[in-house]
């Protein structure tokens, strides 16, 4: 069993204003997707959504800026950690993510390196 | 009540109260002495009352006798009295100096403290339940053996080893500190939940015994709720969950002792009072922001008190299982979630999800697949039911599966 971190990214879309029904639908899709992973006993951590307010970048020489939204087109929305036998299985899970299926975002799949790994 | 009816009725309730107070007094290493005193008290009651008839105040009589027996032991045994009256190490303890407090408050406090002591993580879950049944619920060894489908020797050994372990670990009969209470409470709740399940799912044919197990679990949970420090949302949620499940007790088995599945149950046999109690406690549990697994399970159980197959019911149940599985995975929850999904999105979607589960050692997995394939592909459904049949271990389960095959 290996652990893979799924990092969610979206592009900010100022025209995106979901109606209450759409928002509800998105919530349901998301919960169904998370529930599906959990039902397969492949969820290692629910992770966290990462908030937009209080988002900062700390750089050398005491530079602290807001962001990194103004510099890049996408920002990280959150992450979860799954446990699967292979990266292919983790990718299969990521493909079902509502953000990926519905458009509007992407999922970066990264292996959580354990002491036994060399890669 | 005649003295013959009175004594068994009193035995369960008063035995445990007397034992709890004396255990607290003597310490965990002398649980046996506490049990013996309580036992002898009842023996005396049996002997005396059959001759002279029951006294006007049976409970007061029992308490008076128990107190006297305890005081005699303390007088005669220096080791005992030294433990509870350390300042009198070298003097003889007179009976008037020893107070055995059988007030309502001390009884409740002692029982609560015993509950924490007995549900201690250093002994196995089975041992915790057995000990709770014996000391806190006044069950006889044979009754406990019956409940576990075991025998007296095994239970006696289990109880003996558990008491030795508690003694060895120097477990104190006291309310856990503020630092520890959260974790210890979780342990107690798990044990009470398991105790309830023992009664609910027990294969024992003694229906009254099984119901008693559930009622005892509920009584002990209520003990926690009555105490300010442990009257927490998740405790109320657990009690709510137990009430909802217990409400269907009468409907779950027919006159032949066969299991009646939910969809076939007669709603009129569901206990409305227990359902409303469940609702009461789930409302109390909702005061607060933290959602425990018990909250989710209680909410699911609430939906099952409504037999009608509405979209709202199954959408709610699906969402609840989605949340529950993220907090704590269990194969049962995974299967139930998939069933709920079939009700909301149809069987084809559910089949896709079910095939991801791969719970190949679990007969319920194959039963679910059989149900999902029913009327879509009855050949496959039959294959799955037959796989379930070969994996099923109990007669009850095998019979249920056979009926499903016949229903194809």
C-alpha cells in the first residue's frame, strides 16, 4: 500500500456564480466521490480545503506577499491523501474527481515518499 | 409481588448497586469480596423471606444486611480496614467508624466509576463486556455464556483473567481526570455499543436475554447522560442510535424465531415510544458543532424509522454514509452505502460502485451483488447468492439467502 497526495487546482473564474441548486449538486458530487473512495477503504486522509483568505507567500529576505493568485493562473484548492497499491489506481480515482469530470480544475497526483523509497 | 417474584427483580438492580459501592470501597483487587457480600445478602434474603415473607421495605433490608456484612469483614480483616482508614493503621477499627454509603448519589457515582474501570483499554473488548454484564448488570455466568454462545468455564476464565489484569494494571475505581476523560469515554462508548450489538445481533435463542442486553447497554449509557461531565453530544447520539434500533426489536423475529428483514417487517410492531425517545436524544446530541460517528449512525437509524421509500430518505442516507465512511471505514457501512446509492442512482450505477469494493471474504458482499443483479441478470444474481450461501456461517444467514434464491 502506498500513499498518494491528490492536490486540487482550479482557475479563478469571476463569472462563475453557481445557483443554489448547482452548488448543491456540486456538493453532492463531491461527497459521492469522497464516499466512493472511503467505501473502497482507500482514503488515508480527508486532507483539507485550503482557504483563500489569509493566503500568503513567504519568500527570502522577509518578503511576504498575498497570493499566489495574481502571479499564476491556477491556485491550490485543497488536498486529500489516498492509499492504493499503485499510481495507476490513484490516477483512476483522480479521474473520477468532479473537478476533472466537470471541467474547471485538475488534480496533481504525487506519491507520499516513505523512508523505504528511493524515488 | 411475592418474595419469589421480588427477589429476581431486585437482584439485577440492587445487586449491581451494592457491588458497585463496595467495589469502590474495597478497591479493584477485591471485586470478588464485593460480589460475595452482595451475593450472600441475596442468599439471606431468599432464605429469610421465604419463611417470614418479604419485609416492608425490601431495598432498605438488603442495604442494611450488606452494610453489616461489609463492616464485619472490615473489622475482622486488618488489611482491608487499613486500606480505607489509613490513619488508623495501628488501632482496631470499630464498626461505628465505618460508613458504607448506600445513598442514591454514591450508588450512581460508584456505578459510573465502575463503568470506567471495567471498560479499561488494558483488557479485551470481550472481557470488558463480560465484566460489565457481571458487575454492572448483575448477569449470571450462565446468562453471559448464553449471550456469547459460549460456556461457563470460558466465561469464568475470562472474568478471572480480566480482574487479574485490572488488578495488575492498578486500575483505580475513580472518575478519569479531565485530561484522560475524552479518550476513556470513547472506550466506554465503544464497549457499550458492542454490548448493545451483542443483544441485537446475538444468535442466542433466548429473546428475553437478548433484549435485556440491549436494555442494559441503554441503561448504562443513560447513566453517563445523567452525569454532567459525561452528558456530551456523542453520548446522546449513541443513546439515540440504540433507541432507534431497539424500537424494531419485536418486529425482527417472527413466531418461529426466524429473522424478518426490514422491508418485510410489520411497522405496527415498531415501538413508537422508543422512536420518540430516539428523536429526543438525537435533538439533544445536535447541540454542539462536532459530529461523531454516533451522530451519523443515529441519523441513518432515524431515517430507517420511516419505512416509505422516498428519494429524500435515500439521498439523506447516502450522504450520511458518505460522511460516516470518511470518519471510519467499515465493510458494513461500505455495503450499506452502496445499497443506498442504488436507491438514488439506480442499480447499474450501484453495480459499478459495488464491483470496486472487492469484499470477497464477506457473504454480505455477494448478497448485495445478488440483490443488485436481480431482474437485470438473474443468472448472475443466482451465482452471487450461491457464493454468499457458501460463505455464510450461521443458520439464520443461510436461511435468509436461500429465500432470496427462491425469490428469483
